[in-house]
C-alpha cells in the first residue's frame, strides 16, 4: 500500500498532531496538579502536624504542581533548591527563585546536581 501525500496534507497532519499533543499535555498537567492537590489535602495521607521536613521532587521551572504545592503547604521554614549548573537550567532556576520570593519562602540553600562527571579514565572533571 502506498500513500500519495501532498505537501499540504503533510502540513495539515503536522498541525493536527501538534494540536493533539498540546491537548494531551494539558490533560496530563491538569491530572498531575489534581494529584498533588489530593495528596496534600489529607484525604489520601494523614500528615502529622507540624511536619519536621518534607522532600518534594518538583518539576523544573514554575508549573501548576509547584504553585499548588506552595499554596497548600503552610508555615514553610524554607526550601533547598536542587539544580544543574547548566545555562539552560538557569532560566527555570530564576523563575523558581522569583516564585519563592513572591510567596516569601526562604531559600536555605542550593545543591548543584550533576556538577561533575566521570570520564572513561574515572577521573572527575
């Protein structure tokens, strides 16, 4: 079986696929946000009060999950940020720091993740 695609058909197909991807991304983001909300609402887990500490692996940059998390967790002593020391990471890191400042959440420290690597000779670079 062969397909006789015309250039316009391919462009249209790409547009349809891109729109479908965006809709799927929106649904996934919404469901992740709902999960975070439910997890922190004490309907699923009964959290002791006050919590001594909580480790939350949040996605980079500012996302619905991060907004939801910081809106639901009250009386934060502070946060420790983990980020990669790469130029591309600084964009998300800057947004995260700005969000924390707006929410008046103290930054206790910064951990540089993947700051070095082992090469084939097992030397740290």
